[in-house]
C-alpha cells in the first residue's frame, strides 16, 4: 500500500445554497388547512393551534405550522388564576417570543421602520413546524393570502426590496409587507399600512412569522378579540382568513458545505500493487518480470488517513483507472457536511 501526504493546496471548501419545497405535500403552495379537535381541546390548545395538510384523522396527516396569539396584557385568553390579573397563555406567548428573539424581557417588537412604525402590543405567531424545513425559510418565497370582509391581501417578506440583512437580537429579520415574491412591486407605502407599520416580521432562520393584527384589520377587517379572562380563539380567526385566501407558499433553504480534496498521483507514483496477483507473498518480488519496468495497475479506491494511519474516509471510483509510468491521475473527492 502506498501513502502520500496531502498538500494545503489540495483542499478547497465551497458552499452552495439548496432550495426545495417546504410543505409535506411536495407542492410549493399549501391550499388546504385542517386542525385537530383533540389538539385544540388538549392542554396545548390554550397556547397554539396546529395546522395540518390533510384531515387529522388520516395517518399521513402531519403538522405543517402552528398559529399562536400573543398579547402584552394577557387579553384574549383565560387567566391561569382568576385572582391574578393578566397572567394567561397569551401573555406567556408574548414573553416567550420576546425572550427568544429580542433576548431582552424589557424590549418590545416594532412593526415597520422609520416614521412608519408601530409598537407591537399584540400579534399572531405563525411557526413553521421544524420538521418541514431544512435550515431556514427561503427569503422571497413567502406568499400568503389572507381574506377578510374587506377583500384579500397577499403578504410577502421585503427581502428583494431590502437585500441587506438586518437583525433583531441575533436573528435575521425581514418586514412582512403586501406584495409578492419578496417585493412590494411599487405599491404605495412600500407595502406598509399607514399608521400601522408593516404587516409583521419574518424570521427565516427561526421559521417564525409575526403578523401585525392592527395592519391586517385596517386592510381587510380581520379583527382580533381582546377580552379579559376570555378564550377569544384568536388563532382560529387568523386560520379562517388563511382558509379563505387558500394560498400559503413557502420554500426551504439549506446551505451545503462541500470540502473538495484533490488526490494527485504523478507518473512515478502508485504504479505498483501489493495485491497477491502482482507481488509474491513469500519473496516480495514482482511475479511477472515484464511488470518490473513497465507495471500496470488499476486504481479503484481512494482512502484518506490521519497521521495515526487511521482510515477516515473512502472514495470509490466509478470505474477502475489504468495507471503506469506514462500516466498521471487526478481524482477529485467531494465531502458534503
């Protein structure tokens, strides 16, 4: 067996972005939405509503995303204890996402930028199920239709209008605006709503979308209910608007890092084999004298070892490669991780 140490220039690292459909239906657009009465009636139903791609009675039904409602006063949901004001699932959800994203329990979300800005006292949360996407949501692929008594709006992120990444805490964020495929397409107010800021925030690396109820209400009259100590079922209000819109398009994105290793066998290298058909096991001599000065071998496998002579990786060639003193071989090995 012959060994050769790799040189630094034999290694090249490359990254490629791979996109694919997100929903388990295999289609880029989800047009039907189903819920489970068991989940809704269970303990988790106080906090979120799971949405499926097909009837929840079928074995093939899997969660696609969840809808939750958050309110900074705890309104719109039943109190944990009737004598402790404001402490309810909607307040817990508000604090959960504030801590997760803003990383500071004293900060609040704002929808919009510049002078067109609204402090978020409540919001809907659309959380894409983690099993549905690989690494992150693909910016520009979001197209969500909501329908209300005053018409239909199509929501998207503003990744094409504002290609420079911005962050909230350590999370990449885009504004949720009216438009399609990542742009407002010349709409007035850049897809924002006057006095209500943007339609929300999109966090592609978290698989999370916050929707601004005030902007939605002003546009299509889909309104949340904010009674105190009452289950106002606000997640279902948003789901109904989605069902009437019947179109939720979103893709997944994944960065594949590849390590390319160039294995070089020069004309004077790797021309002999230790195979018993080539070398005598008893004397270590070349069996056929014509192979002494004119050997011919066929390379089938490349093994990569560490300094302790431990085999770390094996690359199989698609076909054997003839090697002798008149030929040089270059094999490119690709490792994905």
